[in-house]
C-alpha cells in the first residue's frame, strides 16, 4: 500500500483525482514492466529459481494491491465530489427558502398590520354607529319620556336604587329641611339623565360595557364642563356610572364613584335629602357585595333615618330600607336585630300594601327564616304556613307545566337533575324558598320524613304541600 502524503489532503478534489489517475497509470506501467521482466527472466534462465520467482510474485502482489487502493480512492473521490455537488445544491435551496421565509414574514407582518388597522376601523365605525344610535335614542326619549316614572332598579339587585321619585317626600323635605343652596331647592332629575340611566341599564343587561362606560363618561365630562363639579347632575351621572361598574363586578371603582356622588349630593342638597338616602343605600349595597358588612350597616342606618324623617315611619320605602338593614345584620349573624327590623318592615308592608302583596310575603318568609335561626320553630311554622296559603296559584303554574311537558331550554338541567319539577322550580323562587325553609324546619323538629318529602317532592299546588305537612 502506498501512503498518501499529507500535502495531498490539502489538494482540491480535481487535483487529487488527477494525481490518483497518474499513480494508477504508473502502477499499470510498472506491472507491465514487471511482467516483461518476469517473462525475460523465464526465457533466459532455463532452471527455476524459487527465490526470484518469490520476489516477482511479491512485487506483483504489491502492484495489484496498489492498483486496487488507487481505484478505491478514485471511486471515493468521485463519490465525495458528487456529495459535495449535492451539498452545494442543498445550500442554494436553503438560501432560497430562507429568502422566501423572510419575504413571507415581511408579508405576514404587513398583512397583520393591515388587519389590525381594519379592525380598528371597524371598532371606530361601530363606536360611531353606537354614538349615532345613542343620539337618536336621546332625541326619542326627550320627546316622549316627559313625566315618565324613573326606575330605581338597576341590574338584578332590587336593593340597589338611584333616586326617590315620591313627590310627597320632596314636599315634606322642602318644608322640614332646607338645602344648603337655594339654586337646587327644586332640583329634579332631567329627562336626559333618565334616558342615560335607561340606556345604561339596557347596555349593561346585554353585557355591552364597552359602550355603556364610554357613553357615561362622555356625558359626565359634558356635565362637568357645563355645570362644574359641584352639581346634582354630576352626582347623578357618577351614580349611574358606579352602577355600570357594579354590574361588571368592579366594586372598587363603583365604591369610589358612589362616594364622590354622595359627597356632592350632601353639599348640594343637604344631609337629609332623599337622594342622599339613595346614595347611602347604594353605597351600603356595594360594601355588602365586597363583604364589608360592618362598614355598610351604619350607612344603611343613616339612609333609614333620612327616609323615616322625610317619608314618615310607615312608608313602603322605609320598609324596604329595613329589609336591607336586616339583610346586612343577617350576614353578620345578628339574628336578633334581623328579627326586629323584619318585624317592623312586615308591619309596614301589611298596613300599607296588604297581606297579599309580594313584598309582604317575601318579608314574612325572611322573618320565618330568622325565627328558624333563633329556634322559634312554632312561630316559624305559622309564618311559613301563612305565606304558603297566601301564595298565588300562578306560582305553581311553571312547576305544573314543567312536570308534564319540558321545554328545549330545560334539556341541560334535566340531564343533571333527572326531574322536570326540579328544573322548572327555578322559575318559582317563592315556592322554592317556602319548600327550603319548611324542609329545614321539620328537619330541626326531627320529622325527617316530612322534611325529605318537602325537599325532594314535586308539587303542583299549595294544597299538595299542605297535605304533606298535615299528614303527620
């Protein structure tokens, strides 16, 4: 075997291939020459010489081995050359792909920017459309809302109100407690703010807070520019915006805005104005939502004192405030105070609205629950039976219909409950509350059979419930 010099490794493939071919030719010539010498030797020397024959044979084998190695190297160099050519082709392809990838990334970035701009334009157009719809709604309400009663209700919480609309309360207030500024002595909520309130309720109920919040803030800025910070309209708008945030569960911002509104109302309308009572109540509700019952209770008591002073001790709004106060005490475990406030509220509702009014029935049911907490089981049973007797038959219509014919909307609930009465009972909160409290009552009395029937049974009328209760 012929060793390859180190310098050969540094040669190019072409020169190395040329050298190998030259070596191959040299070895071929050497083999031919060796064969010629061997032939001449055999002709000249008639006697065999094993030693010379061995030398010839050994040299011939070395030449053959060298030729084989050279041929192998030539094949290897050719193969490496083809591999290198393929590698170069692949490099060119990779380079081209990298360039295409870079171009595609640039195109993607441009497309994303164009998409973002398009989305921004769509949002802007939607906002402009909603602003135009809002302006049209304001114009419509300004034409037809004159004299319409202003709703005190916002969202799903009946304890949250905005402004009192009782004219008798306003007249009594003007006679008993003058406001600090005579400019606001006859202040009334404008039709425009009534419209804003109604629209805020509508947008919030649909979850369109991205519309409700900017609209309220824009109106607030307009009012501040027009009247300054210290104006009842500004306080009104702050309260409306607070309710929107409250409906988003953003209680921190809602509490801040409601505190600002309360301060403005106190400075503009005085400590004993119904609007101040409404703000105190709303602030108490917000504190209650965040679990700050101790902070909410004194606010609720202040609101109660104002309403008792302005409306008198036997007004339904006073009873509602008493119910709110009872709820705060209940959350603090003050069941004795709950009983006092609930009894007073029940007395007012029964005297002013009658025993069959929904407010009366609800308050009586709450009082029964309080009696359960205080272990006054006999009185709780009497209250619950009275509530059940006075419950309207329509409260059982959903339950009755639900047992015989389910609706498509009930399919998911039915899969979980396995009974149509449990699904439809959701639509009758009064019946559900009565059954819950009665089941708790009889469980505490040790009558587990009746408690189980009330808890798991299906009832089409109040007579069915009374039959279960009277069966033992």
